[in-house]
């Protein structure tokens, strides 16, 4: 376990994780261990995920999605992509939304919404969530690695993760979250840059230190 000591006068953002499959509970767990207040939701009755929360994300409070989102400062979308289209966009109006989803047709099947190749998958999420601020991150690291590869700030083994979004304040908030859970954040000032983090991009699945990460991005965009 890697914990971050937060000064008592600092109030960390409240996190709501939507999705209780493989990814959501791990994100909830590392966030709790970094000092965040976390709720976790799946479709339907929160009682159905109480055991998942107790075992995989101790300290995360199971809530109905609407209740969790209402009180959250940051909402993490960790849904299977095929379930995204069933999500009511108005639920997330005005919210900072972290998109950790990937479009993988061999896994999800062909999803018509995400077949518009003019846009990266997070840009499509943003177009659907027009009244939210979407930031892309955490999609390019395996959920099984997310807990184990955390390192303290300054560690030579600390891995870098990209954070892409159009809203500078939203990017800064999410980058701070990434730093606090044990990774170096590399900021991108456009959500379209999230394509670099997607399957097939130069960063996807790669365990890179910050300098290596930035060099890989430069090589791809040169």
C-alpha cells in the first residue's frame, strides 16, 4: 500500500466511480489510500455491490449513481464501453468527468457511436456529455498494474500517465489526482491528444518514466 499524507487544511475532491467491474474498484481503492473520499456505483441497487466494495475497495461507499454524482467533484467513468450509451448525459451535467474507457471492437463489439474516426473515443464521449468537462487518463495502464506500479514522488521508478483535456482547470485537478495516487502526470491541453493514449497509440500499455513518455509523444507528433 502507498499512502499520501495530506495536510489537514487541504480538502481533496470527492470522487465518484461509476462502474464496479474490473477497473472501477481498483481506482476506488488507490484513491482511498491516497486520502480521497470515494463512492462507487453500478447500475441498480447499491446493495448489490456492497460485498465488492468491502473486499476490493474497503472504505468506498456504495451509492446509487445519481446520489454519488450529485455530491462528487470528480466522476470517474469506468463502465464497459457498450454501457456508456445507456447512461443519461444529464446525470453528469456540470461535472468533471474522467474517461478511463477504451474502444476495443474485438472486446466490445462494433459500437456505432464510436465508429466516427474523425474523433478519438474521449472526444466522442465529450460530444455526448456536452455539458460536462471530460478528461482522458487511466485508460492506458492495466487495472492489474494500477495498484502495483505506484511509487512515491521523486522515485526513479515512478511511471508517467497522460492527462488530456480541453479545460485547463479540469486537467490540473485530474493531474493532481494522478500525482497523489503515485504517478507522474503528463498534461495535454487538448482532449484530442487523448488519441495518443488509446489502443494502438504510442503510450498505450507502455510503462514509461516521464522523460521517456514525453520523448515517445514527441516522436509520434513530430
